[in-house]
C-alpha cells in the first residue's frame, strides 16, 4: 500500500471516491465539492496546479458556458434537467452527481497527465 505522498492525483481522488465519508464525514456532492475546492486552494498556495483548467475543461465538455463555478458545471452535466438546491439533492441525484463528478475529474486528470 502506498503512502499518501506517493499517490498520484488520480490515485488520491480514486481513494476519496471509494471512501468519501472517511475524508469529508457526510457524503454529499456539496461537501465533496467544498473538499475539492479546499484541495485546489491548498495546492495553488503551495505551487502545484491543483485543479487549474478544470472549470474550462468542464465548459468545453458540456459545450455551453454559464456563470457557475466548476461545481455548477458538474451539476449541469450530471443533472441536465436542473436542480433546486445543491445542498439538498434527492438521494438518487446525490449519488449520481457524485459519481459523475469523480468520473469527470478522473478524465480531466488523465488528459492533463498526458499533456
């Protein structure tokens, strides 16, 4: 088993995806989005790229822009018919959105690894 420092970003986020409650307590899209935002801010503050370019990548993936940050872009992709409150998604939407978020994040990081 690798130590945390030895994990690539993709491996790290795969472990978060497997056991989100271990990282954030209550497993919800909004809480995981806050966690990822914190990860990004910490990375940037310490000279790493963090999630730089992810919002733009999501906009390109979606094929449409709006004024939402990256979390809103994920919601647009996962729930194209809309949502009322990202802090109170129905359980099925919550699971689906979390799944889509991690799929998209992995695809983004995979592309970035090759670039």
